[in-house]
């Protein structure tokens, strides 16, 4: 599937994410680590963005802020036209539950819950939704990732690839407009990684905006655009096709950019 043939042509759609001058610092033992430094970024509705860069450059920190799991030390974040960097944790959680789905490298399923109960979890915060609708949504999400036959299993009874498919179903069940994936194929063999990428591409083709951290150039190449970070800064923000042709080679003279790619 060609992600560039998504129903949303990125250049024509409105911004979903607008970051301006985002800083994120962590203080521990009087030591300050600056994870993000003056990050400004616009992601349009329906885009598929890859985030790359060496270990420790700030990729997960960026995704945590985009996903309202953490707030920036300074700078502004508009999600769908609404300022969200100053929201209190409760308002952030509400917005996150409605608008954002996460997929993590380590799957992060709850071991005590069955597959279907894991997937249903995001819906438990939607008091307006009837039991019947919840059940229908869970069944639909299970079918989307081809895991209906394992609905009653527990995570420990599944392979890594199956667990990640369940995690994707959990991310999709609330029908969020933004999917954030942090190295979703990092713990998978290549066959399962390809299955997971095919699923994520399908979700993107269905209209969701997808921001994915990946170290794997094969999967970064599926995105429409790649943002490269180095030491907490954006050092490249280019259409993916350009990164894999002459412009990436032209970056050879810039060590930070070359390493981030
Ligand atoms: N909770 C925290 N407390 C202190 N420092 C942190 C915290 N989280 C991240 N950092 C620091 O911020 C920097 C960026 O970390 P981050 O996890 O965003 O990197 P990353 O690009 O995702 O790396 P990797 O590819 O290894 O996952 C690192 O120097 C890290 O040590
Ligand atoms: Mg990380």
C-alpha cells in the first residue's frame, strides 16, 4: 500500500499539531537534562510522520508531549486549534482518551486482563457509551487486527506480534484522530514487524494522523515525512522521499544531521 495515496493529502489539510519553541528539561540531583530544545513542528491532519534520531535525542520525550502524557517546560502546543500545554492533568487525560491512541515498543498490555478487556479499557472512561456499543467497538477492533480468535486469552498467552496487534486494537478502539507509535516494531521479528506496519499503514489510509518513532529506515521510508532529532533539536524536516535521495547525501557534511538519519 502506498501511504502517499491516503485520502488525506497532507498539504491540503489543516494542522492537527502545532508546536512552537517546545523545551523539555528534566531535573534530577540538581542535574538538568534538556530532552527537547526549541522544537517547532506542524503536523497536518492525515499525515504520516516518522521521527528518527540516535538514542537519547528526545524522540520519546517528544511523543510523550504530543500524546499529553507529559507537559513541556516551556513553549506552546496546539492540538486541533486548542492550546493544550497548560491543561491540568485531568483535562489532559480526558483529551488524550478522546483524541489519541498509543502504541509502545513493549506493548504495555495489562497482564491480568483478557485481550478483549485490554482493548475495552479506553472505552471505560466514556460514560456516555452503552455496553452494547462498547462490545461492538471491541469486536470491530479485534477483527481489524485479526485477533478475534484470541479474545479470551491473556497477554502472556500470546506471541509478541499478537500482543502488538492487541495493543493496536486498544489504540484504535476509541477511534482517535491521532496515533502515536514509539518504536512499534522494536521488539518484533521482521515478519511480525511487517504485519504491524501493514496495520499501521491501513489505519493511516483510513484517515488517522500517524506519528511514529522508528530506528528502522525501511519503516521510516513508509512515512510521508521524516523529522530527525539530534540532542533535542530538529535537524531535518523533509519529505521522506527527499531523505532517501540526493538531500540525505547532501547532509553528509553535517555530522548531526547525518547521524540523526
Ligand atoms: N524522566 C526523565 N528524567 C530524567 N531524564 C530523562 C527522563 N526522560 C528522558 N530523560 C532524558 O532525556 C533525554 C531524551 O530521552 P528520550 O527518552 O526522549 O530519548 P529517545 O530519543 O527516545 O531515546 P531511545 O532511542 O533510546 O528511546 C535523554 O538524555 C534522557 O536521559
Ligand atoms: Mg525512546
